[in-house]
């Protein structure tokens, strides 16, 4: 954060960068049926719907920029979305980076999805406590210094100004991901088959990530049996929130080096053909 955003760094390296918010997140709108039903709406922005949103965005980018394929970088639940997309659209993906990837857990008893409303509500502290879970308590502020946290908080408030009406500020996000967590990875399965991913893939996880632990990242790496180029990285002293922590100084160049390696491999493959 102190050195600018990751997107800025990618642009400086010559990449054309697109950031996509699926329905209900960031600057994307809320579907009319959800807005009309209000708190009586069912969960929305499920993985299936998110994959459709990402697919539409990628179709637009490929047409608008006249490119055959794109490099995808995803974090947390985003790794399920992009993993599902890459498994079904091999020709549209040049490389896939999965940061803090989701891996199935042992099935457990949870609240039925039918009891979920459309929104989950949370505060700054709620979010940080979850995202930095796994790091020693006395290390968390060192990983995410106060000046960087201030940038993060201002960005969140800019994306949801209404949150400031509560004290402390209360944000909301769609519950589709919660419903899918119960149906899929919370039930010991993924909505896609890792063996269907046939593109270069980079698995990255923080040493202290308790949300998507390194053991799950390692299991996913082994499951990517048909990826033509696989790589993995455990970042020391980093949590699930590594993209904005001090560990980003390792993360960002590592990802950009992998993308360059995947690009070179693609060119060589084209020559051989």
C-alpha cells in the first residue's frame, strides 16, 4: 500500500489491468429482484453467478483489447470463481494465480442456507480479526501498519458510504459465498475439478493463513495434475490478508515473474506448433 496499489505496479510493468466486482460487491449494482425483496431476498452472488459475471467481463476484455487470453489473479473465494472459469475455458486463460486458495474442509453441521438472508454485516475489526487469524496477536499491527490500515479503511468507506451511518461503521456483503461454502467446500467438495485446469497455475499462501491454510494450498497444487506449468509459494510471516501486508513485497514480484514465465512458455508452445 505504501508503494501504491498492486494494479499500479502491474500497469507500470506494461500490463493492461482490469478489476472486476461481481454483482453486489464494490461498484457493481444489486440485482433488481434482490433490491425489491430487500432483507427477504434469498442469498445471491453465488459462485455460479460470479463465474457468469467474470465470464462476461473476460469476453468484453478479449473483444475490446483484441486478445485471445488473459492472466487471472484471484484471492480467497475468487480462486473458486476463477478456478471454475479456467477449468471450462482453457483457451481464454494464459495463466492463473490463486492467492489463499479455497480447499474443501471436512464436512460439518451448519445452519441451512435457506435460513440465510441476502446480506452479511461486518465491521473493520470483524474483517481484520478474520483475515489475520493465524498470526500472533502481537504481530498483526506490524504486518499491517497503521498508515496502510488507514488507506484500506478509507477505500472501504468510499465503496460503501452508507456504512458510516453506524458507529462503528457497518459494511455488508452478499451471502451467496456463505451459502456455497456450506454446499461445497464446507461439505468437502469444490464446484470444479482441479484436473480440468490445463493452464499455467501459481499457488500462493501465507505462512500464518488460518482462513485457507497452507495444507489446503499444497493439496490443490498436487491436484493440478494437468497444468502444464505449476508453481507454489509459502510467504513467511503473512496471513490471508497478505496482499496488503508487508508480505506483498514478496508476493507482487513473485506473481509478476510467474506471469512472465507463463507468457514465455506460451510463446514457445506457439512456435513448436
